[in-house]
C-alpha cells in the first residue's frame, strides 16, 4: 500500500508507519497500557499490551523494509516480465518478491535482534521478563553487577547467532546482486 500511486491508498498506512516509527517504543507501550483503558475503555493484560505495542512498532519498520525491498527491484526487470506477458500478480510473485526478499534479509535480521533487545522495555508495565527477573534476583542477593553481566551474556548468546545467521544469509543470497 505504501508503494501505491494513489494517495488515498497510501494515506493511512503512511500515517501508521510515521507514528510508530517516529515515537519511542516505550511511549507506545505506556500509551497502550495507560491511555487506551482510561480514554477508550480498551483493556489488555500486561503481556498482551507489550506484544501489541512491540508488534505495532516493528510492523511499521517492517513495512518500510518491504517498501524499500520492492522499490529496489529495477524497473527493467518488471518491464521485461510484463513484456513476456506476465500479469501483475505473476510479476510480483515470480520476479519482484524473490529479488526483494534477498534485499530485505539483512534489515530483517537486524530488526529481529533489536526486537529481542526491546522486549526488556515491557518491564515498565510489569511484565516479568529477563531484565525484570534479573533486577529482582540482584536485589535479593545483593549481586546486581554479576546479575547484569549474566543477563548481558544471555542476550549475547541469543543475539550473536542471530547476527551470524543474518550475515550468512545476506552473503549467500546477495553475492550475485
């Protein structure tokens, strides 16, 4: 929809993307947690609130990655496919998307790592997650520094393989681009 030539098709998706890309995720989490129930009577449990807020935030970034990936496919490729008699959907499925997905691998890998790190933000609304538990354990044991080093190591244990996989896929599929 963001790539549509019609302004009225682009209008609402563009507003969504700009609002959720240009405001902090923590503000979005707090807004959904506090403002929606107070102003509109829409209530979610804490975990659901966190999932919704992070999904909306990362959905906006995903939309931009998709837009850039699709926009990065050369017009010549599209025109050649149309000249062969392919319909619009066939061009998208057989020519545009395979090339676009290759271009999107690296940004999606990075986004997945950022999402993993941003899950700690939901602790502000009382969701028990790794950072929240670490603070509790550190306070009980009076070993805050050791606990923080430990959770830092856990994030690295998860994120380093994600970074390697992302880099490997990027090199594998983008070596010919």
